[in-house]
C-alpha cells in the first residue's frame, strides 16, 4: 500500500515537472517573449492589397518582357491572337497597378 502511494506521488511530481518544462517560460527575462499581435481588419486588407500589388507588378513585368519578341513576329507577318490578349492584359494590369499605387500613396501609412 505504501509503495503504491509513493509511486502515485512520484508519478504526479514527474508529470508536473514535465508539463512545466515544456511550457518555455523564461521567468528571468519575460520581456524576451513577444506576443503575437492580432491584426486589425484594416491592417489585413492593407497587407492583402500589398500582396496583390506585388503579384500584379510581377505579372506585368513578365508580360512586358515578352512583348518585344512578339513584336518581332509581327514584323515578320506572324501575328497570333495571343499577342492581342497579352497587350490587353498589360493594359489592364498597368491600370490596376497605377490605381493601387495612387491609393497607397494618398492613404496614411499603418506600418
């Protein structure tokens, strides 16, 4: 009976010690831990808009880089439907990027 009680006490102490050790609490320097900041809806929208702007700008740059080779084909009399679609996409993306940049330059910065 006594050994069972000692065994239970030992298991309880070990269980508590293991759970405390796994919590990563630095009692001496609590300021070292940074609490994850919850973003406001406006901050989340701004980040999404910024990511969209970067994506659009990258796609625009890739399309613009492919236009000269397409124009060489046009000079040789080989115009594909793809060229017109690319130019429409370039126009649409450039307008969207310009609008996004205008909005971000006039909006107050949240960062």
